[in-house]
C-alpha cells in the first residue's frame, strides 16, 4: 500500500536550497500503520516529534514493508522491537516488554515503547529542564504511572481490575483518551480514504499531545510540590498521636499518592489511618480516612458507624465532641469547626469500630 499524502505542516521530502546556497537536510520520517488509528501510535508520533532527532519529522502511514524499511523510525507496525534500529512494534506474539522501574504488570504499547526510550528527553523539553535535573526521574516515572500506562493497558486489552468472567459493565464509558481518539476515525458511513484518515490522524496526534503536555505540567507543578508537606506531616505524626496513625497535614495538597509511596519507602505501609487538614473554602477542618490503595473506595478504617450521616448538634451529641459539622454516610470523611475537634474525631475513631 502506498503511503498517505504528506501533512501540510511537515517538511517536504528532498533537499531545499536557500539563498545562501546551503542545503537543508531532508526531514526524517516516522512510519506507522495506515487504516484505522488508535491512541497509542498517535501519542507515540507526537512524542517522537518532541525530540531533537525527530522534531519536524514527516509521518508516513503505511503497511508496505518496502516503504517501512527505509523510514528513520517505525512504531506500531512491522512486527519488530529493536530499539537500536528504532523499530517499536508490540504486536508480535513474542513481545512481553514491560516498562520496568517497578511497573511490571502491563505490556507496553507503541506509546509506552516510545516513552520508555525517549520520555525523559520529552518531559525535560516540555518543562525546560536539563536532562540532569534532580526531579526529572521522579516526574518521568509518575507520568508513566499517571498517564502512559493507561494507554498501554487499553491498547493491550488489560482491564483495570480483576473481575469474574462474564461480568457485564454497569455503564458505558466513552470518555477516556483512547475512546476519544477512536471517535476521530471516520464513521462507517463517512468518507474514509487515505487523505481523510491522514487528516483525522493528525488531529489525534495533537489531541494526545495536548493531554500528555497537561499531564506533565500537573505532575511537575501540581503533584510534585505536594510531596514536601506530606514528608513533613509524616515526620510529625507520632507527636499528633503516639500510635502514628493520624497525620496532620498543615498545608493542604494532593497527599494520597505521596502518602502511599512514602509509607512504602519508609517501611510502614498501611499504618496511617486518618489525615486531618484544613478546608481552604470555609476554614473548617476535615478528617479523612485513608483508603487501602490508590483509586480504592475501601478505607483502612472508616469513621465510626454511629456517626455516619449525622450533622452539627446531632453529631456533636453522638460523638461527645463539640463543633462537629458532618460525617459522610459512607464514613470516609468528616468535618469539625476547629483543628482540635477534627483531631479529636480522628483519635476517637481509632478507639471505636
């Protein structure tokens, strides 16, 4: 199959001569498969075009092996994973490559393969960081965990949870990045020639790139700065309560993922049961149960059952703690007007089932 037409934004093939007489080098070429496109190769192409090596590379969509063999890099097609030759396919039966660095569950898609080999450079470029920046590795790994792994898993048909065979989903979810990329393909009753597919594919490349950029920005400038307050709160937890099971977070931040990671690093995973912090909207205080793991709705220990669903004076009377505001019906969070009251709610919760 012949390759699709060139994108209008890419550099045309062949040398160009400037008025100085110097020749501009030919644009490098990224190969991927033609036909229906998916999230992984769209993102993989965007990532490659963020590297110095492939910054203005032309994307060629084809399944013709004679065309593919002469391209500078090939992803998601060709049946080879050979990083030395810049071949990054994952469809061959022998392929079992995982990301590593603690991520040993999900086989990589073409997006994961490109990120594994070029991700540090791309992240550093987006953040204007040098490659030896002390936080680069942490951001690189967190972006994989927080963004890329889901793309890998969806493309490889890996569910997020273990479920019994034959279990039907309770609802349809077409809001994921992979689903939104899929929706950019022409409908069954729309025109679907090579030129149309190429144009739609470039939209998918930009969509995935924008979401990836946003994820990197959040990890580096939102998630990472939240680590320091959690480190400080964990260091003080035995001063809050002798058991060390209550953490007072003096600066509200996205604490959950940092807590799990720091617990593992410190060898006390699962010990912190409640986190107390101030609600910056109204100045009251919250006591929140720590869930058993990221994304779980199951708590290590919930707020006491007799308090659940109660508010204000009724809750204060039931708990014997002044200033109570509420406890959620599920017991995962409660509130008090004062720090002392919220801490007392957490302490009593250690004693009551």
